[in-house]
């Protein structure tokens, strides 16, 4: 079932992340090969429908018929790309891959289906694998001459507001360029299984309300407690850059109430996140 925000819900009321299955509602993600080589290369794949045939009709979401996320299982190497489909339903896209185990997510809306789907598949990239430790919990990211700060909390089972503030050389950026019908695109992945969270931007360029920076606000639902990796794509001076964060969830009001009879030490854990 789904909650009011359109997120899938488990029988326990938890939001269920996407991308954990290679097949959903009869739609299946099929790679031509799940053993890939290192370096820049073109991968090809299809999405088959309930009839077993490649799907060729998709409804665009955020200006694209498919959003593909590629990330190594250690959360390194994040790439957000937009594959191109031929008339037979074969998709192709160029990626830069390093050795290791990778997860690929296809975010799609097959025409005629009730909504979007996120299908996920694993692939192996040959070569010596040097897994990286998970980056520490941080609210500040640096990319080129830009600094992005993260405000707000991820709360298990609740919709919460996240605000990312962009500055360049210490000055607020107030002329962000629209990217995918928004001033930013945020992807959140649950560490451990890489569950894919749908994160929705608040407002849109040209709506007469939403400003072009320095703040970009999103609504997110964390399906459970734990650690999440956040990736913000934003465009400025005609270049799309990605800021990365590691975030620990903060217990919500329901959790605090339930544990009020026996206070738990994790209440201090949530406070330290703000430093």
C-alpha cells in the first residue's frame, strides 16, 4: 500500500524503498551483460513488460523517459545518467566504471502503468577491487569551489524537510540553473542494501515562488532507521555537479513517545549530528 505521499508502505507502516527488486508489477530490468569492464563504456539493456516483450512507451518524469543511477556497492562512483532508447526498446548509456560490485537503478514510468517504478540490478566490474570506507556523517560537502550544507533530519517513517544551501567561494549562489525541472535533484540510498528513496523537490523553477538558490528544499521519507547516502545534483554556470553526504536518521516523535518510559542513550546520538 502507499501513504499520502505516494510511497510504498509495508504492513508495519514503514515506507518501502525502491530498487531492491529487478522485477516489479510485471516489469523487469534486463542487462545484456552483468559482467562489465573497467573504464568508459556503453552498456545496453531493456525493460520487459508483463507480456515478456521490451517496453517501448514511457511517460517522461522530470523531463526524461528514464533516470538511471549507477553506484558501487560501497556507495562510491555515483552517476546519474539518462539512457537513450531505440525503436526496439533497447536502451544504451555511457558510464565510467571502476572495479567492484555495482548497483544500477532504472527509474521509469511505463505508459499505462499507475505510476513510477524503480528497478534495480547488480553487475560486476572486473579488476582489482579497492573498497572504500563509508564517509563520516557530515552536513557539509565540498565540490570544486562550491560548498553545500544540509539542514533538516531524516526521520524513520515520516515525511521530513531537507534543505540544501549552495555557496561559491563563500558567497550564496542565487542563480542556480534549472536541472530536470527543478533547481536540484536529490537521490538517497540506504546503506547496507542501497534501498532507493524517492525524494521530491519543493516548488519548481518559474512558479513565481521558488527562488534560484541558495536554498533547495526537498521532502523525503526514510523507510527505517540507519545510515543513508545523499547525492545532490545541481547546475550552475552550465555545469552539473554532485554533492555527497552521509546522514544518520533521527528518531521521530512516535519513537520518542514509545521510549519515554525507558529513555535510551540514542537521544544523545541525534543531538551530535548537528555539530
